C-alpha cells in the first residue's frame, strides 16, 4: 500500500492563478480531509469528506473547492491563488470506524504564492 | 468543539520517560481523546487514542483521569526521534480531526 499520496510536493503560483492539489489513498478509507499549516502554526481544517459524493467545510474553507467523485481521490482546488494561501497542505484519510488506528497523513504539498 | 490545553513546550533527557499533560475540562461523554505527533518537516502521525480506560500500544501509553478532565501521554523511553510537536485532540466519533497548538517536545542527548 502506498498510503496517502500528495502531488505535487512543491509548487509556486502567481497571484490569481488556479491549480489543483492532488490527494489519493489506496486503503479504501471513506473519510478524507484537507489541512493547511502556516509556518510555526498548527494545522487548520479546510474541507473534509465522509465518503464519495459528500463534502463539508472545515475551519478555513474560503478560497478552496473540493469534490469527491471516487473513494480514492480528494482533490483540493485553489480558485484564484493569493499570497495568504502560501502554506503547507496536508491530506489525510481514515477508515469508517475507529479500529485502533487513526488518520493517515500524506507528506504534504508546499505551496508558495507570489 | 471541546478544547484542550497543553503546555507550549517541554524538554526531556534521552532514555528517560516523558509525561505530556493535556487538560480538557469541558470534555463530553462522547469525546474520544486522540494524540498525534508531528516530526519536523513531516505530516502528523497517529500515536494513540482512548475513551475512558488507559491504553497502551507500541508507541506510547495514554493515562486518562477518572473524571476524564485530563489525560497524559507517556513515552516510556524518549529517544531523539521522539522530538516533535504532540497534539492532544478531542473528537467525537465520525467527526473531523481539529488540531490545537500542541506541545513541542525537545529531547536532549
């Protein structure tokens, strides 16, 4: 199993550009989430999904869209990048029931908006 | 969401036990206590979770107060690799994980 795979690992965008951060998991996990982590700060929840076709907003959803057409993939779209969206983005997933383990996180995408 | 309070930072000597405290005085009966850690330049990593009883796994132990208003994550022998930010999080079943500021643990050789 590859776990949670995030691509790209690094990205530089110009203000106003749009892009999609990819997240894929091969563990048949139903729950998936997106977080951002600004330098020296904790993680903040952007959007999450409890299964294919179902998404909901987290703490800081503005400026981001998500969709969940398959169990495996949960892409995060930046509609019009702003310097305030410079951050490290983490995707996470977990199975539907608590079975002695929790969320598995990807290694992150470091995004810089200039 | 119920809130947790953790010290900003702690220091430990290598090969000694570490007790990381977490206060959660407003915990509800359906809140699970989760601990995650984040090593430098990595994504968070699940450590342990519990509801009412103490829990042990290969990474750590979780001691939960009888009134559930506090808990302690115990690393039995700290190594340099355990230097990380440790997050104590309350989560109801089937709700998303919401992080606080955590405790930065430094391990001294």
